[in-house]
C-alpha cells in the first residue's frame, strides 16, 4: 500500500486533519486528530493491516493498548489480523495494570493511534516488571519523539484527541 493511500485512510478516519501550524497563522498543515473508528471500520482494518505488517519479526506474542475507543478498536483489529491476544493497559497515577496476563518472556507490541513518551515508558516498565519485553511502540500517527516508535505517518504538530 502506498503512502498516499495510507494518508487518505488516516484522513477518512479523522486521524489526520487540516489545522493551524503551531506558532504561525498558517493553515494547511496536517495534524493528528481524534480517530473515529466506528465511522469507517474498513479504513481502520486496512490501517491495522499496514501497522501489523510493519511490526518487527518475529511477531510479538501480545498486543497492548491504552484506553480509548480508537486505541481499543485498532488493537483489536491488529490482534485479529495477527492472531494474537490483546490486553488493555490502564494507569492510575503511575500504577499500571492490564486486562489480561503478561507472562515472563513474552514479547509485547504497544499500539495506538498516537503514543506519547509517557505511554511508552509506562508500558515498558510494566511489561519488564512482569518479565516480558516491550518489542515495539507502534502508532498510526507519530506526533513526537517517542524513542524507537514505529509510525505510519509522522506530523510535526499534534492535537491528540486521546487524552
């Protein structure tokens, strides 16, 4: 799938919206928006396929995501396509829990529409505390400098609708 088609899919789900470039009066820059996964399930499925194909090999044992309908639907679609279980992470003032088990020696992929450095760091600490390894942080739209993050599209300025 070419980059132009990926961008079109991201626009159709609300992941990319035209916005104002930070610090200027200039319009027309693309920024990360809030994905509406139920508005275009086919596009979300295609994007999940693109993201799952980009994940490192061997494939991770487990897919993890932070709360939010957009992240949950994306993680579910990736889990279906990769035939891998999915866990939902939650954070209560730095105390991270998961909806399922993370076993020792498991390789985990953290996926999301967008991810922050904090998202990746909390997930990494949680997974490593369980004896596993966070193999990759992967997002549809990269809006910051998350160390080692894999993103289908990267934008300079982001308006994150996932908070």
